[in-house]
């Protein structure tokens, strides 16, 4: 592997030079007015990225999993009923977090690669009262795109709080936290938000903040208690110095740089670009005879592809693709891990990256003896989409 290899895994991703440059700058004091301005502006921008004008954003040192724990810890009490709309490995992770907090967790499940029907969700919601409904917008283990808007609307009608894991969607898929009635949306810095790994992001609605205040049990973790962080977020937004735990200055500067780029591109244009890129990939997969693990194209992510190995091909394909200069990822869902691989296409992915990736996959497949396609058909199919107009819907 070399630094010139193209990183096409579902996070971390290739990011823009200005983001790297921000990361490499001299580390300022977290109380330096320049950093206070950067962090304050980032918090404002994060609201725009998530479509969350009235929510309170928190950006903490940690992974996406920390953001999941931050969300859960502040609203779950032992004995609370939590319903998980389950689309894969990361939905299961949220369930494990809720269980550790003493919640009674139920699942609405479907076969791997499918989104559970909304009727099943409704059935569960009428059978029991749930304090919280959680969902994974894009489950990175399956490539399933959950119908978050509908799930949240059904959950709110039954009086539940909604938590959305947007780690693999924020900055790439359409997401409007406030109008979609999401109480807590959470993410990580390393995917479609376009920065290095290391930051946990979560935005809390007023109802979620009230739920923390109403909790019977104070969070066992001081670091994860939003009561500690709320004054800090407010201070940075008012451009005032404050301290609870030292913020990762360079990572925050990097995320601020990528968020600025994101808003310059415009959220709807960015979402359209992700669709366009994913359609170019989908055209290539079809031409090559590669089937998606996620079965319904309308419930399939635009930020990654999860592809079943064709007959006679196994996980050594990943190494063969790497030999062609592109890094892709293996399967993740424990029940299907060895049957598929994943290609991330989010953040700053461009048309040229699609062609580089498809070309590498074609050559690797041919080298491994998979010759049911005419070499170049995947590239031609992708190129046709790339050459078309950028969709704006
Ligand atoms: N949720 C989803 C949907 C993810 O894709 C990931 C990371 N792949 C996580 C949560 C956890 O994030 P992290 O690895 O940064 O802890």
C-alpha cells in the first residue's frame, strides 16, 4: 500500500487538502480567540449541515460510538423501553449500548440487506410504549438506507424520543433533523463530513435536553453528561472562553475546514452529488454482474456499496483490488461477513475516483478468473452516468 492508493472504504475517507492543512497547523490554546472563533463557527455550521436550527450541537473527542453513547446515556434510565429499528451491525451496537444502560430493548428486524417494513414498526409501537426509538440512517454493515423521516414521524406520534445514528449519512444523504422530528442525530467526523476520524458529533433537541434533566439516574460517566457540555457549547457559540475537557484543537479545526467546504457546496447539491456518484457505481455493478447486499435500490445508501462476491470469488478480491491501487473494505455483518465487500463513496468523491475504482475492480476480477463480463463494460457504464448531467433532485 502506498500513499497514492485511493482510499475507498466507508470511512475514513480521502479528504480535501485544506482539511489536512487545518489539521497540520500549530496547535492553539483552546482559549485562544482564534480557536474560539473556529469552534464557535463550527457549532453554528454543524446545525446547518444537520438541518437543526433549534438543536444544540456537541462536538467531542471520540469516535462515532462515543456519539452513540453520548446520545443514549443522556436519555435512557434503567428499565426504560427502547425500540431499535434494526438494519444491521450498527443498529445492534446501539441496542448493546442501551442494554448496558439497563434498558429493555426490543427490535424490529428484517432479513440482512432489507429495511424492516413500517407496518412492523407500527405493530411494535402499538403493542408497547417506548420511551425511545433508535434507527441507523445508513447501516454501514449492510448498505441499507432506513426511511428515517417516516420512522421518526411514526415514533413521535406514539410519544417516543427519536435517536438517529447518522454516522454514515450526515453530509452525504438527505437529512433534516428538525423537520424530520429527530431528537438526537449523531455522527462521526470521518465519513461524509470529510474530516479525519476522532470527533463525535451529536445534536440534541430541546425535548432531548429536557429528557436528560428528567432522568432519574445521573449518567455514570462525567465525560458523557451533556449537563457538563451544554455550558461549553453555549460559551463557544457566544465566542467566550470556557473549559470542561480539553477539546482536540486540530481535529476541530479540520472539521471546521471540511464543514465550511460542505456548506460552500450547499447541502442539496452535495446530496445530489452523492446520488449521482452512487448511480454511476450502481451502473458499473450492474454491468459487471455484481449484486448488492442491500436488496431494494430505494432503500440503498448513496454513501457506500455493499457487494456480494460473485460465484468463485472470495475475500482475496480485496487484496487484488489493492494491488490495483484502490483500498476497499471487507464485509462487516457477522452473519454475512465473508460473502461481500464494501466500497465507500462519500465526502469529496469525484467522477474520476469512480472510474479509478471501477477500473481497479474490473482488473482484479479478471486477474482472479472472473471473466463473465467484457472488460471495460463497468467503466463504460459508470462513465455514461458521470458524463450525464448532475442531478439536482
Ligand atoms: N454507526 C455507523 C453507522 C457507523 O458506520 C460507524 C462506523 N463505521 C459507527 C456507528 C461507529 O463509529 P466509530 O467507528 O467511529 O466508533
